[in-house]
């Protein structure tokens, strides 16, 4: 299954995933898997943190969590980022699976 190719860890209601960001896209959206990462197109340019802010917004909307629940753990200046999503009671692993299945 394609969703098993995305590198992630799940501990204490925190999902950490590897994200491949494509800045300056025509629109911001999650598009699927790419080399073990969740591929996300971002309309914002990678200038002054605009693309990172847009990434947080897109992931919060996609995973149905508040923006404050999404943070970039590493890779702020690169295209490959490690992102943490705090879930509370939500089943983020299942959300990740369904997300990739829908777009895979």
C-alpha cells in the first residue's frame, strides 16, 4: 500500500511525518506520496517564512486540527521537512492512510 511508504512516527497522540514541499505551485494542496514523504504543493513563495506558514495552514486544514497543533520540527529552510501534528483524540494515523488512499 502506498501509505506505508510515507515515513512517520506516532507517539503520545503526536504524528511526525516527512513532508516534501513544492513552493510556488498554482494552488496549495496535499497531492500524495513522493520518495517516502507526504507531498504538498504550496502557492506561497519560500520567502520570509511564507511557504512554511502556508504549509502549516494546509496541514491543519487537511488533518482537521488547529494551526497551533502543527509545527515544523526540522527543515524550515529546505523542501524536505519533518512536521509534528498533535492530535488530541483524533486518529491521525488513520487520517494519513485515508488521505493517501484518496490521492494515491
